[in-house]
C-alpha cells in the first residue's frame, strides 16, 4: 500500500508540475503591462574634462508587475550601461536582460537621457527573449528617479509586446 500511495503522489506531483509549466508558458500573443522596479548602479565614472564624466557599469534590479502578478513579476534584471555626463546630465545607453519568476527572459536595447535633477527617462526596444518570450518584439518606455547619491534608483516601465 505504501508503494502505491507513493506512486500516486508522484504521479499527482508530475501532473501538477506539467499543468503549472503549461500555464506559465501561455501568454497572449500581444499586450501591454506595467512594472515598477528598484535598482542599484555599480560602475565607474571618470572625469574627462571640467564637469564632464564618462562611465560604464551595471544596473542590477528587481521588477514587480503593477498588478501584483503576471509578466516579469518578481524578476531579476541586469542592464549594462554607458553614460556621458556633462554638467550633471547627458545620454546613456545599454542593454537589459529582464527575467521572470520562471527564468524566462526579455532582452532590450535602451537609450535615455539623465537630467541634472536626478531623473532618467528613455526607451527600451525589445529585441528578443527566451522561453515563453522567444521571438518577442516591442518597446518599453521608462521613467527613473535617483533615490540618493549611492546609486539607488526607482523606475517605472510600460511594456508593449508582440509574439510571433
């Protein structure tokens, strides 16, 4: 009896896992969603002229879908960057790998403008993905605000996507 109970429990666990994977894989072919995120910037800035700095590094973050669940909710994200800052502001660009709780990724190329008041706004162009995001395209504008001088940021992103 113990052996048949174990087989039954194992079968139920496998079926539940398969249903969970199938549910996680099924997303609409197109849509929109909004997320908010917290970031830590780790990089190096070098003064190249009076009040002119160039630098590069990584933004490390975590995302939360504004609905409290769904796409990219509680996902890790990494965005390598380069910045050219004159008088406290200037252009930045880079790439991002946006993860979700299932380990699937959305890839973007981004560019934006840092302003002297600590805001940083721009656009992500979605270039592809893995898992349920394979072949994804679209865009995701972003609005960020520096929280302090320690490289901590708060951002909002609005994703508009389409799948093949």
